[in-house]
């Protein structure tokens, strides 16, 4: 079996899906592990509290991660569809080549349309009284 060239778009979709899913899960784990251990605010002795950057990170990750994970699964589904279309196209080409080699012309369809036949216009005329 000969080595077939890989589709670069399919490779990009697989890489993107892995990056999206793994990145979101890692971000969720990292944020969730620090969520309970670190206070959201840092207060000084004069009751002046500064909001820490982690509270913004919590909101961004907790709101965006589910959508990013779903997008990663969507990319994987599209990559599977591209692979299925490619496999189906290769099988059709092999089938046509085998039929042509065997001399079976009926299975090989001509992609050109059939010629248009002229219709006699007198068929559509009213009969004369």
C-alpha cells in the first residue's frame, strides 16, 4: 500500500481540537485548585481592599471553558467528517479504476450530460378546425 499525502487542514483540525480540549481542562483544573486556597481580595490595615487578578481569571475561565471544550469536540467531529469524505472519495476512485481495468463500461458513468434532443413544436399546437 502506497503512502498517501495527509490533508494539512485535517491535521490542523486535530491539533486545534486537542489544544482546545486539553487547554480548557488544564485551565479549569488550575483555576479550581487555587479557587479555594486564595482570597479574592487583599486588604490592608486601613480597610483598603484591592481586587486581585485571580478573581478575573476565575470568571473568564469558568465562563469560557465549557464553550471552548465544546468547540474542541466540534473540531474533532469536523476532522472525522473530512476523513470520512476522503476515504469515500478514495474508494470511489479505486472502484472506477478497477471497473475500467476489467472492461466494465456500464459502471463508469460519464460526467458529461446527455445531449438535448430537439422537440417538435407542432406537438404543442392547437388542432385546427
